[in-house]
């Protein structure tokens, strides 16, 4: 798939986006959206379904919505609040480590640059990009498993890892096209282009997809 065709696909998907009842869209009104809650929600989300992440975030943010409040909790309390997200004990420790780092090095504020974010203990490149896009409105793209899978299925890229996909997208698309791409493709991947039993018959871009069944 060439770049012009991929842009047509994105245009169609953006028109269809409002019709999808995707779990990824439910975060918008689930709790107060601040850079800190968005950061923690992102930490919770890895290897966890969005429905589980959403409920865990609501329980966690009922206890603490700032680093100052979070460090007053012990790991067991945080782990109990976020269970059953994947690796909940490890994530509980990461949440506390991040809160302490933010307090010690950033005055309790979430940094708004990639370089500063990845220096925070517990924050990797994928988390940093998601926070920059969703918390600060920066024109970047976070490539998770949905995005990586879908753009490869469409034949727009031929990459082995999400990191390679991110690089390819940034080299090909402009900043305006990258904005919102993660949420768009994640929602598409949850509702229609699912990893198992995809709804190819309902897909608005089926005609462009070389893998449609």
C-alpha cells in the first residue's frame, strides 16, 4: 500500500470513528483526565484489556490522583486497587516509583518532553509517546500492538517490531497525520480489525486491505 492509499484509508476511518463503541474511547469520561492520571492509566494498560484497565484506573484514582497522594499508599494497597491488571504487583511498584521520581526531580509534575519522560524510572518510550499525545496534545504517534498489527496487515509497512513501525510512520507521515493515529487505529482494532475473528464484512476499508477475508 502506498502512502496516498494509506491516507485515503485514514480519512475513511476518521469518518467512521464516531460510530464505534470501542473500549479505548471510554477513558475520555471515566475519570478526571490530567497528565498524571493519563500516565498511570497508560502504565496499567500494557498487556491488559482496556475494560480491565478502565475499572482499575477508577479504583486507583479514587485513592490518589496526584504523586503526593500516591506515595502515601503502600504497594499492597495499590496492587489491590489495580488487580486484576496484568503484572499488577510489578505495576503497583512502578506506579509508586514514578510518583517518587516525579516528586524528587520534577516538582510533582509530569514532564512534557520525550527526553525528560524516559528518564523517569518506570517510563519507557511507548508510555512517553502516549502521554505526550494524550496529555499534552503533541503531534507524535505511540505504536502499540494494535497499531503495529494493523499497518502491517494493510501492507503500508513491513516491520518486525512496534519500534520499527513507529520509525517508518514518522518518516512517512507528517505531524498532522500522526496526531490521533493511535486512538484511531486502536479503536478500529478493537471493534472491527480484531486480532481474532475480525469483522472484515463490516470493514469500511476492506477494499484496500490485502488480508481481508
